[in-house]
C-alpha cells in the first residue's frame, strides 16, 4: 500500500515508485471504503487533485469513468455516492461518455438512502453529490439541458420520508440554475420541466411532507439564482439566466400550492 498520508503532506505529488495505473486502481478501491478518512480524505481528495492537474491520461479517465458508472448499482451506499463526485471531476476535465449518463439518472431518482452525514461512514450526501454531477452535465454541450432539469425535479418529487438538512437543497438549486444558463433553452424548455411539481407536491399550507419541504426549499433557492444570476464554476461574475421572468413566474405558481396563504 502507498503511504497516502505522505502523498497528501507532499501536496499530492505523484509517487514515482509505482506505475500510475496501479496508484489509480488503489485509490479507486479506497473509494469503496467504509472508513471516511480512507474514502474522502485520501481517495477522493487525491483523485480529484490529480484529475484537476491533468495527471491522468484521457484513456485513464475514460476507464475510471466507466468504473464509476458501474458503481451506481453497487450494494454499498458510500460506493454509490462517491461515484458522481469522481465523474464530476472527469467531465469537468473535458472527458465525457454518453454511456455514463443513464446509470447516473437511474440511480439519482431511485436512491433511497438520502442521509447527509453518518457517524460511522462520514459524509454520504447522495442528493448533494448527485447535484454536483447534474450541474456539470447540465453545462456540458453534449448533454441535453432539459434532460438534467427533468432529472432534478424528478429527484425532488420521488417519495421519501427524509427531510434534507445538509445544504442539499442549495446544491441542487445551484445545479439547476447552472443548467438554466444554457442559451439554447427556449421559454418552454426553461419552464415546462416544473410542470410535474403541480401534481407531485401536496397542496395546502398545512402539508409538511418531506417531498413538499425538500421541493419548496430547493425551488426557493433557485428563485434567488434566477433573480440575481448564478456564478458558474471558475467564473468571477454572475451569469444572468435567460427567460428569468417566465421562470420566476412558474416558480411562484409552484410555491403557491404549498404557501398559498402567504402571497
């Protein structure tokens, strides 16, 4: 085993005594670990840094991406929820395979373990980690933005008894806002993805179901992004979202279902 603590201490310098493929394979294995230090502080941090620095070749990134896509069907929650983080890094580095998207979409709407933090396993954060990848895919030219918008509302409307409490709503709102900056979106594209919410959330101000709570919190955060603009990754200034007036009007109509007595 590589002394990964020493690697971290040396600013994630690539060890010279082993082939890079072996090092990546070892880190990929540690991403499955139920030890949050091994998985998060070691495996994820090292891989994310190396990918960002261009250490891995395109072929290595594609192989790693294929492995992450397979992990969406893994039996272990921590294995499933760290796969989108690595795919996010890979796509952000400019390497993309269309075959990675369907497994991600199936997992994201179907995942039932929505815990943010677990005392033993550490950060799991399925909704937040998935949102990060959704936002990156939503900005990627080869991905249909409407597909990602529909995925986001689908995740929110999937029945659950879990109320999001670890900033997942803000992360998903940011991902949706980034996607809404795509210039090819028509007014219909930018608003109609919200239509399922009209039947997917329970009307009435007294309803405090987890789906209502998760959806309204996320859409309120999205309203702010649409109103003020969103700072895209690596941007110094906010980008204004096209069709902002129409999107805000649609958001208000959805939110009115739950808080109709307030506005």
